[in-house]
C-alpha cells in the first residue's frame, strides 16, 4: 500500500464527487415544470437587454443555457443513480483517506524504533506526510462545504451518514493495516535473512569450486611440464618407478607408453 497511490485515488474520488454534486444540483434545479424555468430565464434575458440589443455572443450564451436547462430537465430520472454514484465515490475517498493516515501513523511509530534504509531522506518523507495530511484534510473540508451548504439537503445528509460510518470503519481499518504492515515488515526481515544466508552459501561453494578448479589446473600444468621435461618418466599422471604407476596402468585402458 503506497501512500502516493492511495492519495491519488482519494484525489480522483474527490473530483468525481464534485462533478456528481454539480450535476445533481443542476438537474434538481431544472426539475419540475420546465416552462416556468424557461420563462424565468427568458424574463432575465429580456430585462438585461431592455436598453440595448444583445451581441451575438450574448445571444448564443442565452440559447446555450436554455438548451442546457431543457436537457437537464429530461435527465430528472437520473438523480437516483447520480446520488448512488456520489455515495460510492465518497466512500472511496474516505477509504483511501483512512488508509493513508493509518500508514502514516505506523511509519511514524516504526521510525522511533527502526533504522530507515529507504532511498528518500527522512526529512523528505516527513515533509511528504505533512503535505499529504493537510491536502487530505483540505479535501474533506471542501467536500463538506459543497455537500452540506451548496447542494440539495439530501446530499448533506449523505455526507453525514457516510462520514460517520467511515469514522467507525476507519478505526477498524487502521488496526488491520497496522497489523498487516507489521507482518509484512517481519516477513521482509525473514526474507532478508534467508537471502543473506543463501548468498553466503553460494559464495562459499563458489570459492570452494574455484579453489578445486585451480588445484586441478595447477596439477595438470605440473604433469604436462614433467612429461615434456622428463619423457623417460612416461606420459601417465604418476611417473614411472613410483608406487602408483603400476596400479594406475592396471586401472585404465589407455597405453601409458
């Protein structure tokens, strides 16, 4: 569980909640008798340009807004699905919010008892935690403002219900994440010890193999030198006249002469 990834997921969920709230609010605002809404829009337009003719851009803006209201009115039946989607995205935000804080707290606890061996400096990681915490808290404040004070009442109630539920689940999740991180850290220690032990064995066997191979090469060079320098001693590994020579010639089929 990487805090940077969790933060990105939380940030993406916040963006989707904002978009959903805006769409929900717009659809609710255009709900009901669309004729009354359009009449009110027409009256505002004509009153604004009572003393002068509107420009082409202003007239196009009015037509665009009128068409938008009509389209939103047609989507009145979608509010239930949008409401559900907002709740899902809100749950995703809180889920990653609590995961991030659980990881931060566990990392801070471990930093007091363990030596940090990562690539980033301690200062950089501490600064990253502080910035992420502030941004996550700012996201929560911003969402609360949007859903409670700038959206239909049912979205404010949704915020309250989801945030209260996730507070309870967040505490449980914090304990579970802390236990999992401790298990992972312990397993990482075991794996490091195993790798170190395996590397030690491989190194030892490699040195033994190199040593034996070196002895064989030196032995072969010495025998070859002896055969060239003293041909009268034969071309076998044991020289003529030695106690091994007769046994050697009886054990192999090759002619030693």
